C-alpha cells in the first residue's frame, strides 16, 4: 500500500520562480559573452563549482564570491549576483499552488540552496511555508542527503510522507533514496497536476 503523502517540499529558484538558467543566459547576452558561459562554468569548471558550493553553504559571502566568479567569467564584479538573477521573476501559478496546498491541509516546506541571505521575499514565508531550510543558514546544501532529512524533521513528517519538487534531476535522487516522492519541475501546469495526484488534493481555484 502506498504511503499517505501529506507534506510538500519545494525548491525556490527555478520552481517558485522562472528558469534560473534562462536568467543566466540573459545575463551573458547583456555582458557580451557566450550565452552558455555561466552554465558551462558550473558544469565543467571545478573552481566555479567550488566557489558556488562555498557560497551556498555560507562559508563565503557575496562580497567574496562576486570578484572571484567575475574573474572566471571575464566580467565586472559589481552587483554580479543581482545581474545574474535580473531576469528571474516569481512564478505566481506555483506560488498560489503552494498556498492552496497549505490551505487544504498539506504541510509545506522550502528547501533551497541559497546565494546569500537577502535573496528571498521572507515576508511571504508565513503564508507559504510551515518550515524552511536554506543551505547558507544550515551549512549544507543539496544534494547532501542530510539536508533532506533536516527538512522532513522540521516539517515533523517522515520522509515517506513528503513530496519534493526541484528543477534539477541531481537534486531529486537523494530525496527519492530517503523515501520521498519526487517531481521534476518543468512548468507549473505539469507540476501541479502531478502534485494533485501524489497529495490527493485539488490545487486549482
């Protein structure tokens, strides 16, 4: 018999917002560098990946990250993170889906790899989430298994009762191994449809 799923855990960038990598590509176009430069750096450059890990775990701050990453990209460092995310906008359909799930009795949580402490609309957290886990605040990041277990603990749910949504396949595997159901986010309509099936609640108006 399938376990009852009554907890929804979501990523932030790329799930509750527009595509992060599209914003990175827009940044590259504005800076006059190849559109895939940022994506390629994170995929293939151990130095860039190391910088990102240090930032997301809170071991370096934005002021240290920006000049070091800017040098790798060949761009100016001033307000680099703001410029990287300038094309990212809230996904209102997904946000309303999370609000609706919570109103209908689903425990909701945020599990996010952070790019600095001030990059969330924390004023909205109270209506969206019962619990939050932000990598820079806890010193671990996805895909470390410990961060998923911590999120389930903060929601006071066994992992088997949780559904986790992320836009990166590599972040889903540890959640699945822990027992969570997982949804790979591509667009709001598809994701909310899958969540309705897994959680057994309507997420429409």
